[in-house]
C-alpha cells in the first residue's frame, strides 16, 4: 500500500499581497489618504482605531518605507483599483511587431521591388522589418552580393525607416533590422 505524500496533505497558506489591520506589526506607521485630516506618523494602535471608526481597513501600501506607509481604505476597493491600474498600464505598453523579408543572394529586380513595397507597408504600419539573405549550399560564396543587396534595401527605405542593425552574418543568414522612423499615427 502506497503512503500518501505528506507535502500534498499540507495546505499552502497564501499570504495576502498587502498586510492589513491586525497583521501590521510595527510600532508606528505613516498615514496617507483622502479621508485623513492631518497625514503624518501615528502609533499603529491609534491608526487602527481611526480605521475602525470609519469602518474601513488599515492597508500597508509601502512596507519598506521607514516608518511603513499605510492608507485607510476599503481593502476590496483598493485591490480593485490596483488591478485596474495594472490593466491600464498593460494596455498602454507598446507591442513591437517584427515582420520578416527573405532574399536570396541572387534576387532579381522584380522580386526586390515587390519585397521593397511590402517593407514600406510594414514600416508605415509601425512594425520593424527583419530583412535577411538566406544562403543555400555553396551560395555562401556570394556573401558580398548579399551584403550589397541589404545595404541597397536600407538605402531605399531610409526615408521611412532607420537601420537598427547593419547586415551581420549569422550562420547561413545575413540579417539586418530596420525600425520605422516616425511612430505610427491612428
């Protein structure tokens, strides 16, 4: 008969993100907030009484400060506002899109123009362009041709994009990055 794993039997107690009310175990705290008449440093017991009189919670918002900073507020409302702020920050974060354009070392002019138009469109949309020349088999002998092709590509796109990384050989690929010059406008 198999013995039960003792670790599974123990319940893991999750600590709350912030210490509240009686879990604040420091002698004094700095009170801040909207419903405080005179913000400042108070003994923890007095701060707890003030929170209790207002039927709210004493929430430690900055435990590393000296003395720790606390706010008298409704804890659930406080958590909701924190989540809302994080969601807004995440929405405002810039998402970088990288589009790839592949060339061969002997790409003819028509293909080059076709790929150039695509790169222009990508840069105007605000995406970065990763242009690379892929060398198959013995075509690695044409490294100079690949580099010339990528530099020409960068020169043709210099009005709408700037080179972030010059052509660089990595294995069988010569890679170059181009970023849009002006931020995209909606």
